[in-house]
C-alpha cells in the first residue's frame, strides 16, 4: 500500500500561504492595504474589520486612502488605526482618512528582518510537527500490517521530498520579503 500524501501536501501548502499573508501584513515602508487587515473598528456596538466599514485604496507609494461608508465612523477608524501599534501616521481630511507610511530607518529594517525570521521559524516548526504526525501515521500503518517495511521507507523518502519542497518554498518567500525590507 502506497501512502497518499495529497491531503498532507494541501495542508502543508497552507503553511506557505499563511506565511505569505503574515508577511503581507507587515509595514515595510510601502503603502499596502494588507497592513490594515488586522485592524478592527468599533461600529454600532460591535467590532468589525476595517474593510467592512470603509474602502481602502492606495493613493501613492507611501499613502493609503480610507473612505468610510458612514462619515460618522471617521473618528472611530482613526482611533483604531492609532491604537493598533502599526507605526502609521493618520491624517483626517474632508474625504476620509489618509494613512501615511513612515520611511524605514536602518534600525527598523533590521528589526523587521528579525520579525520575518521569527515568522519563518514558526512556519518551519509547524512543518516539523506535521512531518512527525505523518511519520507516526506511517509507522502505525506498518505495525498494523497495512504497509510493508519497504513501503514504509519509500513513504519516508517521499515525505522528506515534500518537506524539502515546502521548506524551500518558505525560504523563497522569506528571501523575497527580506529583499523588499532591506530595499
């Protein structure tokens, strides 16, 4: 019996997607609406994601324009962005809110690279845990007689190929983002 890695590959590819999304939410000195994905706004007694109460667009490379659907929400949106600790400046004008991304200093760039490395390591740990889970599953199948010893070791080799592939993918995502941060 050959071990089926298709669901494992799907699950493990989500780790790379997650890492990409996490990196997208970091402020790298360039305007990106994804940075505001984690911001929630108090709206009529409940907390809603910013994208559910306003439109967010890129005005220029250093500025986002937020136009609330309800002009009464401007102060609440401004407060939510300022308290989110993203290091962004906010300016309110007649049309809505401008979110200004500050120029990154060498120190903040180095700090960002550390954060990128931490997120990469978290993803690698997740991959390792998944590898252990699948390996335990393969060993269990062999003990139950549903797999021969040769099939077990072939499955182990296939598992390692999948793991190497995803680790390479994670590394590519990291290197791309690191280049972006370091400019």
